[in-house]
C-alpha cells in the first residue's frame, strides 16, 4: 500500500470510529467493528465477547462502544503490577478491565487516534473511578512511549485496520520490555480472500478486508524479533456469518459468502519479546 493509500485508509477509519463514538454518546450501540449502526449489533464478530461479571462493573457506554472481535483481557496473562498497553483502545473497555486486573501497582495505557473515542474513553474512566489508567492520542504505527516501557501489549480487532502492519508489530516490539508479551485478538484469514473483498474499503473498516493471513501474521512477528508466536482461533465464521458481514458492502454476497465461509476467524495471537532483546 502506498503512503497516500495508508493516509486515505487512516482518514476513513478515523471517520468511521469517530461516528461510532458519537452514536454511543447519543445512546446507540455500534456493531460490526464500527462499520454500522445499532441495527447490526448482532453481527457475528463483535457480539458476546465479555461475561456478565466483566461488564457489570463497567460504565454502560464502555460496553456499548466495544467494537472488537475477541476478549484479550480474558486470554492475556496479566499480573499484579504489570504495565499494559491497548493498541486502538476505542471506548476503553479493555483498558478498564486490564487496569482492574493489574491492580494499583500496575497501569493500563490506551492508545487511540480518534478524538471522539478518546473523549468517550476518558468519560468512561471517570465514571468507573479507575485511577491507574491513561489514554494517549496517537497512531499504533508510531507509539508515543519510550523503548522497553510495557509488560503486555493487547489489542482488539485493530491491527487489521492498519495500512502498515509491519510497522505496528515493530513498534509493539520496541515498547515491550524484554520478556514482554504480545497478546492480541484480531481477525485472521486462512488462505486467500477474493479480490473484491480486499478492494472494499467498507469491509476493511469492518475488520475483514485488511486481515492478515495466519502465515503472514506469524512471519511478521518473527521478522520483528518475537519468539514463540502462535495463533489460536476463537471464532471461525461460516456461511451465514459471512453473509451478515458482507451485507451493504456492494459485492455479490451470495457468491462471496460461500467463498469466504470458514476462511475468516477471530483469533488470539501470542508472542514474546526475548529476554535478550
């Protein structure tokens, strides 16, 4: 992707997620990874990711603004005193859950480029009374933290939205401490997606068209210096799921749903920065 293409993608993502934050602030729920209004709140990617016990202690708007494809806080190894960074923190749900798990001796950072999402997240933080969290404005391709700063990096269906995923992974490696853990939920593809899907900006913003293949994701982690990389499927989307997230995309949904069925999955991606790095 060219620099101009990356800038265009970033503008589209910022616009979509900013609109999603404003919908939540007005009392609606945004689903489909931010691509649509509350009418798609039953989409197969973003629903039923958190337990009732987890959401019970959170502000309503933090839950409504959840646009991820997994629950990295449930799968990541978070310990008392850890410093956690959430890439693309949105309305703050994973930051607030992480802050609770790492305790008062730890800290959770959220990084987002969208002013509306940052405002929503900070409001949710204040409502929840969480003091060991901080929301930063910036790009996940250029993390505004020093080298060797955090113990764990999490992310929830955001890396697939970047036009420069190698840079994101390299930045994650840079800011992790030696021995630090990369533990993200994202949409991952098995095999190849039809070109019509890859070309669709709407589907890219909807967490499908920009997804890496399993092979490419593991290769990029290795190139950046990570060790022990693995991908664990958490949801595999089938024919009816594919039809759901292809709706209103402008592509032939019946044909492409059959081609995509079983190839797109929500997954938990793990890797470790070596102690010697």
